[in-house]
């Protein structure tokens, strides 16, 4: 019985304290705030990527527009085949902060840029062949960033279109 009363008091205290604790919660990416994301890409192959973003406009309380860019490199190899891709993208993301979980940054946006791809074939049949292509790129993404400290967090991002399908990494806020 005493344990149940303690739990009830703790839950009631947390519920009453939550509005005070979250009333001053900032946007996950404040105007002028900067994010540096470093991690792994997966998009038909695996690779490394880096992104940078700056908060430029507060759209509503705890909702910010961020602008930035992404650069990456991924490759895949098989018997006699090597494929590489280098995306260079400009990004616009809307960041949503939840008052209930101020460490969580949910975001979604678009990416626009170019992707440089190379294809090297040295297998049976046609013989050696090297090919490269640069094309325009467009895609949409959804993601989440969780802050472990005020400066360091983890990030996961899913992409559709010409942007990487999966990005997992570390996010540094400054």
C-alpha cells in the first residue's frame, strides 16, 4: 500500500511539474543554432556522410526552419563491378520540438542537388567498361535527433528519392 501511494505521489508530482519544466523549452534547433551531423549512409551500398544545418526562421513555438547541406560518399563492389556515388545536396528541414520530450528533435524536409556516380566493370562478356554520370537529385526525408547532452546527440534519417535512404550518425549542436 505504501509503495502504491509513493508511486501515485511521484506520478502526480511529475504531472504537476511538467508544465513548469517544459514551459521554457526551446526549439530543437534555435534560430542561429548550428548542427553538424556525421555518420553512415546506406543507399544500395554503404558510405560516409556529413551534413551541416543552421536554424534560420522560427515558424511557431518549438518549430524551426533549418537550411544546410549534405555531402557523402558511398560505394558497392561485386565480382568485377565497382559502383560509387557522391551526393552533394542543399537541404531545407522543418524541426519540431515536443514539450513532453525536449531532447527529441523530429524533422522532415527536402534535398536538392547533384549526384556524381561512377561504374567500373571488368568482368566477363563486354570487357572492361568505365562510365560516370552526374545528374540532378531531389528527395524528401524524415528523421529524428535525440540529444544525449546539450551539444551531442544521435540522429537517424530516412530518405526517399535521390537522397540516401538511411543515415545513422552523431549530431553535434553548437
